[in-house]
C-alpha cells in the first residue's frame, strides 16, 4: 500500500510517502529557527508555521515519490499527543485530501509513530517487544503485544520531565539555544563526564519509572554556584547521567519482562552516547536492539505513515469527524504490572510541552 503520512504535532511539518517499508518521498520543514529565540516551542507560532508549510511539504513528498495524490492508497495523520493548534493543521489537511481523493483515513498516535520508525530501518515487526520512547515531551517504557495501537501498555514513565525536555532546559542554562539535545551532545565531547557530581536518582521499589528533573535542578544549582564547572564538563556529566538512567531502566525492563527485543524511539534516540551505551547493554545482557538512524528519530511523516499502516491493518478507520487528542491520557493506554510482583506507580504528566 502507498501510504501518505502527515505529521504536525510540534515544531516539524512533515509528510512522506511510504510503501513496503521504504520511504519513496519525504518533506520536512523544521521550525527550530523560529522558536530558538524563545528557548522552546511557542504553540501559536507553531500553528502558523504549519499552515504555511503543510501544502508544500505534502507536494514535496508526492514529487519525491513521483506520484500524484490519486496514486495513494491511504492517508495517515498524527492526531496526538501534541499541541492542539498544530495537530489541527495536519488533521484538517489530511481529512480534506482523503475526502477529495476518496481515500481511507487513519489517525496515528505520534508516540507509536516514533516506535514504528524502526520498521523503516531494519526491524521486521514481531511481538512482544519493549520500546524505550525518549523524546521532547515523553519518556516512557512501553510493551507492545501486537501491531494494534490498543496492544500497547506502559511499563514505566518519567515522573517529571521528559529526557529531551531536560536536555533542552540544561542547554538553555548553558546558553546553547534550542533544540538543546544536539548542542549538549556536541559540547559534551570536549567535557569530562566525571568532573562534578550530580545526585543519584531516587528509585521507587519495583518501579520502572524514571526521573530527570532532579538532575536538571542540580545542574541549575551548579551553574549558579560560586564556582560553576566548565560548560563542557557539565554537559558531559549531565548527558552521562541521563544515559545511565535510561539504560538502567531498559535493562531492568528486559530482565523483569523476559522480552528480549528493544526498540528505541524519539528524538533523544539520536544521541550518540545513548546509542553506544544501549548497544553495549544489549551485547552484555543478550537482547536485540533496534535504533532508527538519527534522521528518523525526530519527528517525520514517514514514521506516521508506517504506524498508520499498522493501525489500518489492525482495522482502524477514521473519517471527517476525527479530532485531535493533545494528551497521551486520551489514548487510554493501560499500565502493565511489572513482572515479579512489581507495580508501576501513579502517573503525572504527558501532553504538549512548550517554552
Ligand atoms: N542528539 C541528541 N541528543 C539528545 N537529545 C536530542 C538529540 N537530538 C534531539 N534531541 C532532543 O529530542 C527532542 C525532540 O525530539 P522529538 O522531535 O521526538 O520530540 P517532540 O516531537 O517534540 O516530542 P514528543 O515526540 O514527545 O511529542 C528535543 O528535546 C531534542 O533536544
Ligand atoms: Mg516527537
């Protein structure tokens, strides 16, 4: 099937044509330059940028694939989580296109989009799998028992900031600009990951939950202390600690669930230190690891097309009444009890993240 995927949940307008796990055409317009001055995504500005970019981006995807809209078989569009005004732009465009071309339409959970990016880069779908979703707005450990969106359960989650959000905020403290993750990674190469100490993340017994806000606050205190560390050292220490927290939870999830395939997903998965540390853990613990190439880790239409195809094959259908779901809670994912008698703890956040 030739699937058009449309993504407008945050600050990238993107569309792609995907067929048989191959990207035939892709357009991405990033708004990073627009939001940089504010240190984070400004929702109203994001909506306006999506409006300007959506038609050219879809045209670019179709032209890259050498197709017209009439050649498509399915339209997939992100319906959330994300910024409501931004989501509405993609949804409206997708609905109009599907109606005009008499094509089936399917709404996609953006987070599953990130996970399904792996099917565009070497993962042959087989279940159950674990997924570490680590992005700008979310940090979750998921278990997928099948391709249908409803077969996803949450094993653990950040109790406060998403990892990407923490990267962005520490980068802002260091005057590195937005988005912060790539800037921290770059600076960290010149730093000593053991130059200073950051506090140990408190662990809840039997929980796979994570936490990043304590590290962020400790970094803030160091930056504003009488003798602040060199920025490169702080970047290296902070990155190492975030990576250690993520890797430790993945290893625990593999051990407790017995599931031995892990998919990594989301913008922070582009981080080289995280990729290296996870590969090392996979080798040591004997699990199979899939991580998309960095360009497919951040938001793109291809991952939406791939996740949309899986949802469509599982029987999902949408029509002109499809509405945005800005918060992850609206998707109704259940929390899975952690094996060995553990319990996942109570939850707090999700949903759009801004400046
Ligand atoms: N090399 C990197 N190292 C660390 N973090 C990175 C890197 N590249 C991107 N990021 C982070 O990834 C995040 C963006 O990822 P993504 O596009 O998946 O998030 P989002 O779409 O804004 O959030 P969500 O997917 O949760 O709705 C930003 O926080 C950015 O700093
Ligand atoms: Mg994303």
